[in-house]
C-alpha cells in the first residue's frame, strides 16, 4: 500500500502541484481512507519528501540506462532530455517552483542530490566526448559540468523563464545546443548539426 500511495501522490503532485493536493485528495483518488495514508506517513511534508526523492531515483535509473546504451555523448544528452520530458509530460504546474516555495528544506536537499547525480553523469559524458574526439581536449570538465547543472536548473525556474512565454521543449533543446556548441570539435559540430537537422523540433534551433 505504501508504494501505491507514493505512486498516486507523485501523479497528483506533478499534475496539480505539491501545494494544491491535500491528503484528502490522495485518499479520494485511491478510494481509501485518509487514516490509511497516515498509517504510512505521519504528515503531508513527510509524504512530499518521500515522493520527491522517489522521483529523483526513477529519473536517475533512467539516466543510468541511457548512459550504458548511448551511441555518443551528443545523442546521449538529447536522449536524457527526451526521457526527462516524457517523465514530466503530464505536469501542468512547475513542481520545482512549488517545492522551492512551499517546501524549501526538501528543495535544498533535493538540489544537492540532483547535483551529485548530474555532476557525475555529465563528467563521464564529457570524458567520453573528449576521448572520442567529439569534444575539445582542453575543456575543464569540473567547471563545465557545474555550469551545465546550473543552466539546466535555471531554465526550469519559471520566475526567469515564465511558462507563458517559453515552451519547455524549446528551452531544453536550445540549452543543449548552446552547451554543446561551446565544447565540440569540428567533428562534433558536424555530428551535432546533422542530429539537429534530422531530429529536433523546428523552433528549437
């Protein structure tokens, strides 16, 4: 039952927002009593915390799978982007914004965990790109991976990029292209241009 509560809560939190969804909403959606939820979670904050890190675990597992199967580090980044976009395809509010506003302590812990995961993943991607001749051999891996994390976090900040003005897919694709063009070799640039021409949405390049 605990896992079922987590899954249903995740679905509701992502579609309606962490603030908007109540314990009653979750209980009604599952056809159970609110008392049953409190048997597993002492309060909503505890539930939000578990759901938040459960989402991170699922995304991390998906990224690990993509890392293993990737053809090259350029397509790998776009595959990760597509995976994340599909995972959050039903969200109608910004979970990051609501988490930061209403559950700041959870948000800060999540950001640290996100950085640890993304930093490691991007570092490996950069090394792969350098070894394969797609990325410049003189890039500062630690600096670039930290800069990439900050950029990816920033484009999900609706106070900077309002949802009414910026399409999410456009933001992700544009940022990936911006990031890659700064570090690719001529060989990598040709691969990137061909990939963009063949795969990406028209307004994102």
